[in-house]
C-alpha cells in the first residue's frame, strides 16, 4: 500500500530537492520529450505511466502559475540561484526557460511567460552593464574618495 500519491511523491521527493521555482520549472521542462510525454523512470516504475504523467503535468502547470505570480525582483534573485546550480550564465538559463513551459499552453499564458522572461533578460543585461561601468570607474590605488557633501 502506497502512502503518497504520485503527485505528492514527485513534489516532495523530486522537486523538493531542486531549489527555486525557476530551477524546478526548468527541470520539469527537461522531462518533457516535446511530443506530449514526460520521462521520469522512477515515478513510472512506482506509480505507473498514467499516474506519473498526470503528476508531472500537474506539477508543471502549478510551477508555471507560481512563476507568473511572483514579482520580478524575486524571480531575478531566483535566476542567480538557478545559474549557480545549473552552471549556466543567467542569459543561457533564461533561454533554457523559454523552452520549458507545459504543453499545450494557452496563447495568453505563453505571452505572459515570454514577457516575464524578456523582462528578466533585460534586468540581467542592465545589471551587468551597470556592473561593468562601475568596475571601470575604480579608484587609483592610494586615491581617497571625496568626503560626503555637507561635512
């Protein structure tokens, strides 16, 4: 007798080991074969194909909903965590996410996801440019910063 459903097992044991909602979305997207089927050998072995497919499909949609509800500032921090775990640049990771939505997906949800990913890409790029500008304006050794105004 099983104590958990396939969905509970997948969310707790598999997705629970993946930090961050964007990393989880990317992970589940990688399980999708592009033809409508998710591949997860262990879940299929324990629960059967239909239960495994249903559990992963449900989790995929829930993850997408979570991403679309989160503020961009929270998602931007999540991108940093995901990149350190995936060993990808932030732009590479965001490109990977473009191929990670559940299928089929409504045109409105797809447009929303694209706009979130585009905004995150722009924020990453802007932050990187600002960091480069700041780094190029480093002070010469021994040069003291000017005192704050009014002192």
